[in-house]
C-alpha cells in the first residue's frame, strides 16, 4: 500500500500545465488508437447517407458529422494541451473511446429510432470532457478563466443531450441543435469578454497555438475520412457479380478522385503550421470541418455512382458528388490562406490557391451538365489534377538536383 501511495503522482499525474506544452512532441500510439474509434463512427454515418441520398439525409449527415467532429477536436485538443504518459490519461482516453463506440452503435439512425441512445452516449462523452476541462482549472488556478467557461459550456451541453433523451422528436433534435451551437459559441464569446486580462490573453494565445503534433493529428483525421472514399469504391464494385469495362472505368476514376483529394491536401496544407495569430489558427481548424465532411460525402456518393454504372446517374447523386468535392476544394483554399508561404514560393502558393478555387467552381458547375458518368468523372479528375500538376511543376523547379 505504501508503494502505491508513494508513487501515486507518478502514475496518476495532474493535467499537464498549458505552459509546459511541448513544440516537439510526437503523436503517441494512444492518440492513434483514440482516432481509430472515430473510423467506426464516421463509417456508420457515411454508410447511412449512402443508402438514403436526398436533401434531408444530407442535412442529417452534416449535423451528425458536426457533433462527431466537435467531439474529436475536443478530445484531441485536451490531450495535446494537458495529456500525460500516465495511467490517468489512458483511463480517461479509454472512457472517451467507449462512449464514442456507443455513439457508433446508434449512429445509423441517430435522428430516428436510435436517437435517444445516441443522445445518452454523447452526453456520457461530454461529461468526461466536462470533468477533464474542469480539473485543469483546479490544478492550475491561472487557467480557470479559460477552463471555467469551457467546462460550463460542456456541462450545459451534457445536460441538454441527456435530458433530450426523455423528450419526443422533433423537440429532441431542436435541443441538440441549440446545445451544439452553445458548446461551440459560448466559450468563444466568454474568451472574448475576458481578453482584457494579460494573463488570460497569454493563455488564449498559448491554447490557440497549433503545435506540430496537433497539425499531425488533423492530417491523420483527414486520412481516416479519406478511407471512406476507398471503402466506397470497394463496396460499389463488390455489388457486381460480373464486371464490365464501364464498372472498371468508373471505379478507377473514383479512386483517382480519392488520390487527387489526398494529393491536394497533403501537398498544399499538411505539415504546415498556421501563421501567427489565434484567428488564423481558428480558421485553419474550422476549415477542416467542411473538408473532412466533404470527403466523407464523396465516399457516400462514389458507392452510388458505381452502383448506377450501367444506367443514368441520378441527379441527387450527381449533385452530392460535385457539391462534396467543391466543398473540399473550397475548404483547402481557405486553409492555404491561413498558412505562411514557404520560402521563395509566396506567388506560387497564391496561384495554386486560385487554381484550386477555380477548379471547385467548375466542378460545382458540372452539376448542371448532362455528361454521362464516365465523362463526368473524367472531367472532375482532370480538374482536381490541374492543381496537383501545378504543385508538382513548382516542386520540380525548386528542388535541388542531386549531385
């Protein structure tokens, strides 16, 4: 017993002080394991959309993805700011994962018959984050002006989601919308009010700083969602007992769209820290929401595109595909604005940003076209590869030749 008590603070440490944040921390296997559970949740949401493509289900998906993304961002941000390599951090990370897994169980019809279960599961997740954010202020009084408002917002959201399980729809979902908006907006408003304090201002700037490990986590989350595009292609092809050239061609172009998305994000955005100032960091972070949501919607669209390979592409599938790709490219354009240009490449990045934005507009316009499936996908692939080619040419010009 004496050994346990004497070593208590070694294996059950206090939350890491925000001023001790490391700029060279590597992403841990625990964080990678944490991200893995979101693969399941996002897959459930994407598959539900793939089976019901209409405006209502697209809006439902978007709302549920916001909840999922906000949960991931807060769990990730807490670990990056206050996590330790101890048992306490592992226990609370596993608890979060358990509730995210529970959310995945109810996600297939989260705005229908399983909504009460989804609400209770999300409330459990929020309760853990409420406790964790609150404890940071307990152990670091100077951090209370930040942890206090954040904990309050999470507590209110937790109570709203839990209470909504005992309210009948549509009031249940109205409570969800109000609670989600509150959890996103209230901390920002309270932070703004308290910025007059130099101590609070310093902590806001410190917490809003995008560390290399946080940049890497956003990149890993993007890869997770990109997996849904590959899954969409595989599921679409697996539905055929016999393959013909049309199915193979459409599948190849679907893969090309996934490859192009990866190339654009990881060439123009990833591994680059946003410029100075909390506003650029916030814009960079929130721009990942439409990008990752759009990528998941591409996966849902691709399944249906391949399933309709031997017939005319339904209009709702066409618009989901071009709308999702346009949203992804527009989000990447916004992210590029937040990033400081690399040495001697400011003009090239501005031109690349413009090319990506123009590609997004043209791809959206293809929704009005009457192109058949293969010409449509070919046009989209070419438009996505234009910025890729632009970036590749720039890279070749500015890469030193080997001796």
